[in-house]
């Protein structure tokens, strides 16, 4: 029941233990008369005396509101009086609410109940606020109790690519390829750690002093990395790679100038005719986005299995099996590596295998899969050029302890990889597909490649924005021509290459 809690209710363990969002159906009543009318202090903190008898676990579970000078929005300020009022109302809410029963509600119902009780508290305390201020206060308190606190306004913005929290007092975002410092602050590092624990606990993982590094994901697939003290000296460091609510497709990349329409047609054909494709690029260059775009051209009747460290791919096909690695437990046991997943998915009758990122010995198993009837498999890796991507593949296989001659490994790479697509993030923040490169064969101990498309930088404008152009290299019959003909795509391929040549002449 809502209302002043009994001693028995106050002694119950909190619903938000471990920071998990509330779930489950239930019915709650909320008699307004039972809400305590507490006096409003000049300044309100969240120390032991202001918790009104709550246990330490309960204080941590119900994330208290932050009291910075900045709003949870970006670059906006609020008065200290706003935070005094917010703290008072929040304390009254914690006294009036039964966290155990609140935990039995789903998220939307719990938010509605909290809003109703907060409205009653505002009325009883005769707080003078405008409608806009009252709505903002209600949203802030709901975010603190049920959501991710000060992060909620940032997560709601679709123009933000990355959120980087460097301790409680410093938060940066990336918008349009540029870093910006925001006014978002947390009450202290304890509140930030609690929110980090809430995020990772949703997928059954943990982050604390004993396990201070964790990779996780948000419900929308956004990638999350958390590292906490003692490894992170200035407080928990939280990094979120956000994904757009509307998944980008190749026409969107054309619109943004990442690739020409002819280049996009080539990529579409590459995905359609089941070329084994490696997407290479640096951090933040858009490798996962490009992989998502290419998977959009997989036939709907194909069985696709994805292997990832944190599941973030957004495939739209009806027959997709998603696999995710698992870190070791506190005893150092139970770890499931990427190589374990790739080896196991070979027994699951896949038609295509998609590896979110190739980092180690799983490169060997992926290449073997590409060589044994799983055409059209794809993966990403970190490299600054197609040539470097091939070298990194060879290095990862060698580091896996495989005692194979260098030439044998190169022959395996050459026989497995058909196309390398290179993505890059330029110094002005823009992202471009800089190479579409074929792996042709070997001459002696050297892997031979040929570029179909390259991106040339020609200068920059007055605003510092990079100027460049995508140029076709003039190859009329790519190495995968026979594969395109097998899938009846040779005419489209020829047209795309011809249009690319005409564009070269026009420029």
C-alpha cells in the first residue's frame, strides 16, 4: 500500500536490489490522506539522517535525486530552490511508498503511480510551481526511481551517438561527430555506480569492486561499457554507444554522403550474392552500422546465426539466432568465449554466420566456416586499411596458438574472404566508406587485392569540413562477377560500375 510505511514494511528488502527495473503485474491503492506532510528544510541532503530509518541497501536501491547546479538536460541551469523542493518531495515519496509492492508493477504502471503520489505531495505541501516546472519535476523523480536518472534525457535524444560519463561531475556526448561537454551531473559517485549496476543487471551481469569491468547493452541494443574503482580512479566511467531508434539503411548512408549511389548498389549486390565480407575500420567509424546495412539484403528464407560480445546487431530477417558471450563468474569459471560460440554455431545448421567483432582466435574458426559452405558470412575487425585488416587476421590466428606456416594462413585468408569494406571516421567527425576492396588471389607469399571504389580527400571548406569524392577504379569485371551471374545480378553490377565510371568523368 502507498502511505506511511509500517516498521515491518521499512524492514523489508528493497525492490530495486541490484538496480533492476520494476516488473510484474499488481494493483496498488494510494490514499492521499496517508501522505506525510513534512516540513520543507532550507537544504536537504541524502545522508543517514535524511533517509528516515531506511536501511543502507534501501537508500542505495531508491536512487535519490542529484543536486547539481545543472539540469539533467544539456547546458541548462536550475535554481538551488528547485533542487531543495525536489529533495523534499523525493524524501516524502520514499516515506509514502512501499517499494515491495511497487516492484510488482510494470514500468508504465509504476511510473503512473509515482506521478499520482508526487502530485498529491505537491498539493499537500502547497508548493508553488508552474505547470512546466511541475512536469519537469515529475519526470526527474520518475527517472531517478525507475529509469537511469540523469541519463534519461540523453538516452531520449536520437542525435547523440555516444554518451561518456567520467565520474559523477563530468559527462560528454558526441553529436555530429564532435565531442561536447554537457551540464549533466550525478549526485555523487554512489548514485552513478547504482545506475551502472542497474544497467548491467538487466542482462544478468554485475559490476563492483570484485568485478570492475563489464560490457553490457541497453534494451534498444545500445552498447555499454562500465569500469569502476579501483580501476577507474576518479569514479565509475560509463560509456554508451547509442543506436538510432530507426535503423540506418544503405540509402541513408548515400544521403549522408558516406557512399555514392553506385557504391551502395555494389554493396547491396555483395550482400545479396553471398560474398564473404569483412568490414574493417577504426573505433567509432561505423562498422556495426555498416554491417547492419549489409545484412538487410540477406534473403528472408536464410538461417542466420550471430555471435557477439554484447548483442547489438539488429537483423530484420525472421530466421535469426542471436548468441552472446558470457564473462567468468567470481571463481573464474563459466566463461563462454567468442570462439566457443563460433564453434558451436557450426553445429546449428547456419547458412550465414555473422560475427559482431573478430578479436582473437575465433578468426580461425570463422575462416574455416567461410570455407566450408557458409558463404555470405560477415564480420568486423579493427584496422585502418584493407591491407592491414588481412595482416591482423593472420596475427590473430597466430596468437591463437595455431602452429601453421605463414603461407598456409595466408592461403586460408585468401580462400575465405571475398570483399573487404573499409570504414573511416574523418577528423571533421564525418564517416565515410573509404574502400571497397576485393581479395583476388596470391602471388608467391603475398595476398593480391584490388580496389573497386576508393575515397579521395581533396581539401576542406571554410568551416573545416573535409571535402572528398568517391572514385571508381575502372574495373569492369570484379572478381565476384561469376557469383553475381549465378544470382542473376550481373546486369545490375555492370550498370552500377558503368554509372560509377560516368560519375568519374563528370567530376
